[in-house]
C-alpha cells in the first residue's frame, strides 16, 4: 500500500531529512552533556548555542532571549504561570481569549486556584479578537494578557501587533502562542512588543518533544521547573541536545524558505477552498482572509467528522478533525461553539492543512476523494436526510 497523502500538518509536520541530519551526531555513542566541560560536553553546548541563534533569527530576537523547553505546551505553561507569578501581589488579574490552546487555557484556570481573576475575551464569528474590547478588558491589576498568534483549529490570524502594542502602552505583559504561526508568518518579536512567545519544533518540520520560549529582555518571569539551573535557571533539566539541534536546523530552513513556503501553501489552500466550497452544504470556518497559509477548516452538514476522517484515510488521504492536540471523542469543538456555530456544525468539522511538500495533483485528488466520502456518508446519515 502507498502511504496516504498527508494533509494534517497542523497536527505535526514530517521531519525534514535535513533536520534529521543535524540531529544524528547527538543520537550516537558520542553524545555529551552540555553541562560538562570536557570535549563532548563543550561540543553539545556549542550545538545548543548555534540552535539558539537560529531560533532567534527566525523570531527576530537576540539569542539571549531564547529558552528551550520540552515543547510548545511547556513553553505556553512557562509563560502564563511564570509571568503571572512574577507580577507581584497587587496584580492578580488575567485577560485570556476564548480561543486559546489548552496549554494556555488550562494554565490560566490553574492560576484561579491561586486567587487570580480571569476575564475571558470572546471572538467574532470568524475567530477574531476585537482590539477595542481587548483594551477595555485590561486593568491596573492585570498581570498578564494572552492571545495566540494564529489559531490551531481554524487558522485565524489575530491582530497580535496591535494587541501587544496596547499592552506595552499599559505596562501589561503579553504572551502569544505562535506554535502554528512560526514558519508560516513573518514574526519579528523585537518589533511586535510581545513579552513572551512560544513555538514548537514539530510544527515546522523539526522533531517532537522540543520547543522554545522567547522572553523579551528585562521581562520578569518565574521558573516552573527547578533543578540544576539550566537555561539561565528558567528551565532546569539536562537539555535535549538532539532535539534542540533539530529545532535549530528547522528554524534555519524555515527562515531561508519562508516566502517560498507561504506562497506555495497559500496557492494549495485557495485551490482546496474553491474545490470544497463547490460541494453542497460545506462551509468555511475561520476568517476568509486573515488565515494561515496552509489552513482549510470546513463544516460538512450531515457528516460526522471522525467518520469523514476514517473514510478519507481508507481512500488514501490523512486529514484532521478539529484539533489533534487534545484527546479524541465525539464532543463538539469548543472553539467552533465560541464562534457561534451550532453543535451539528461543530461535530462535522474537518481540518485540512497542507505542507511545503504537497502538490497540486495531491490537492486535486483530495477534492475528488472528499466529494466521494461526503456523498457516501450522507447516504447513510439520518441527520442529512432530515
């Protein structure tokens, strides 16, 4: 059997062979602990610092502002918990958007048990935060505001620059989850006035289990892990040298190829949208223009999302249903409900996310297979018959 055409790049991207090549020296018998001062240790430390410079260049930061973590989730948790706890006893209020990744959302909820108050910020029907509503939610005692750069389900790109500027003007730390955006959006942390920004290796053709947090110089932030004081004491634990080297390699490639990737993915995305919306009772979710270059998210009336994913998998195409960052189940997407969709639409959502290596032929074949799968499922769907 041939491998299925992979169209689930928001869940994880394939490991680029060039990234694997950068990792291999650190996976063999000669690996070293970067805290050791002998030759193997200093070689490992050198690879980490090279990766730090590469990630910094992708994000428009200085290497001293980049801290490596065990993934995007840990980076988000460190930002939310660390910024809030470092804000001081007189700042016990948070502003968090309704459409955040669970890493941000659940960290904020955890802070409620420590006495923090949260203002949950709604979005419009296309998933956008309103800048004026955001500004009105900020208070003198706000310890942290968090709005993701781009949504992991529907791909809507938020007005982060405007939101961050408002926070800077008010002296409020601002965190943005850029896990989906890094490598697909031009990010310049130095010019965007974010306090912290999270990325993940496996979303930009790097390895799983490694991420990074940008922390603007001078931003007070408290650690959430304690131990040997690695990463300037902000993230203790022996560094994942191979993973960090892979993240550095992936960041370097993303920076070099960014414009080419965005153009290629956007062409495939628009071709997909045109083909899928030509089918009856298929609607696009998220913003029609302010969306990631690779994201197509649709609701298909009368079709269960999981059934659609499985039928398409049998036809040779791998896609996602909602977000792959949470456990499965037939619960409606909380994000689509926040966008005002009804439960039926929220249960019939499919996420198709192209990548840098997908082709026009694959996209055209997918549209044909999608039409077949939808027709087949609707024939046996009592919801659609009614």
